[in-house]
């Protein structure tokens, strides 16, 4: 081949670049383009121009679309999109696309206020929970968004996808379709003292620590996506104390045997609407040691086996959607575990699934 023939024989594709940008509560920023006939939304980003590197494209597009100058901290996903994919609009002649998805970080409230859209191109923007965000995106775009965001949350390597599907190992958050739900109630302050006189305690949830400093999360499988929770739940009339409710729920949902629960504080629920409008009530937050994790079994209340995940306290707070108050509570829980039980501070690591057969725990860590 001549040089020209060789150049013409090489596979040519479009290049795109987008960013995962969230607010402090972990909701995903999407923009609504004026030019899409199907009314679908997009992650901030755009088309790589000739001779341009994808990370340069991403920063340029964020500035053009949002009026912000953001640093990009990681490549969260690389996606290969086939020609003739069903998500392409009729009449689109696409040779295929490779899209890079970068981590644009979490915006402060001041940065959110500073967003300015080019209204000839974008009509609006919104911060959405992931389960809502996928409903606004084309199918493949939603799959890419979830894989990239979960790579950020789970501290995994860059996700590699082809037509919206992982081509290598599927991380635990993707395998169980774990989503983040914003919970505005947790913006309420954590009261550190005793529960107010005569106020009922309706819930007891705990940061349950394994010996290496990580905590256990549970996620209830659901067709619309699994939502992570701390072990624990509603205090029943058969529970003598909120701590009894915690022990019972942790054993039923996650097969955890707990020891030494200590109260961190409580959050005020003003209405008790979820309990039939019982009025003001307290939701306890505790820390506890996990002494054993048994084989996975179905929860007696739901008939489903919950996914059980191991994450650092900071990762857990991000997955729970509690925003800055949750991050502060995670720090309090970790500090309590270190001071009370001598547990180490868990370093950022890949979120893992507890094996179905359970785990052996020792003072030296997880076996």
C-alpha cells in the first residue's frame, strides 16, 4: 500500500467527550439540547474537533455550555458506539463513535448559581437522581452515565464499554444496578445528645464496621434499581430497645452479627409521614462492630436476598445520597470506630460484594 492507501484503510470514527458532574448531594447534572428531535437529554460535553484531545474538548464544552471552568480528575469510562446502533436517529450516517467520560467533580452551591446556558443550544439543565436521569437519556447514554458514575463512586478502574455494555469485569455496583437517591431529610442536623423526652424512636440504623475499617451496606434489589442503605430499620413493638431492632434487622437483612453498638446521635423526623403521620420522632444513628457475616439468605420481610457491599465510610455516605451532612456523619462514625475499637481508617478502595457464603473476620482484617 501507498501511504495514502494505508491512511484510507484505517478505521475512522467520531470522537466525543462528556463529564459526570454532580451537586453536593450526588445528583447528576444533565442538559437539555434544543436540537434533538426525540427530546432526550445529555451529559455536558460535545464533539471532539479535528486535532483536539478529548480532555481539552471536555473542558471547552463545559465552559461553553455551563460557563464554568472545571478541572477533570479522572477518565471514568471509554465507550465504543457501533454504526447503525438503534439509538441513532434515522438518517444519521455515523461511522461509529468513541466517547470519553471524565470526572468533573461535585459543584458547590456557588458554582451551581454561576451556571449560564447558551440558550440557542441548551434550553435547561437539571440535577437528577440516577434513576430519574436514565429516564431522560437515550438507552446507551443512560448505560454509559451509570457505568461512569459508578466507577467514580466505587473507585474502580476506567469502565470500558461497547454499545452500553461492559466488555471486561462488571463491578459490584453495576452488577446489582445500585443507584443513589437524594434524601433531603438527612440535611437535618445530627443531634449528639440523648433523644428528647417522650419522643419516640422509630428507626435505628448503624455504621457497621468490619476489622479493616470498612462498613457494610445493604441494597434491596428492585426492577427500578437497588438503593443502598445502612443495616437497621424500623423499631418494632417486639423490640425492647432500638439496639435490639438494630441487631434483629442487621441479622435479617445482611446476616451480620454485631457487637458494642454505640449511639452517635439522632435525626429529627418532623412528621413521621412514612409511619402514618405519627408526628415528631427520632431516627437513631449508631456505630457497631461486625463480628461475623453469615451466608446470604432471603430477608423474611421481602423474600429477597439483599446485596451486601463493603465500602469505606466516605464511599458509603456518597452512595447513600446524604450530601455533606452524611460525609460529616461518616467521619464521626470512623472516628468513633478508631477511638473505641482501634479500627484503622479505611483508605479509598474498590467497593466489593460480600461473598454469598459470607466472610470470616479476624482482628487482623477480613479473610
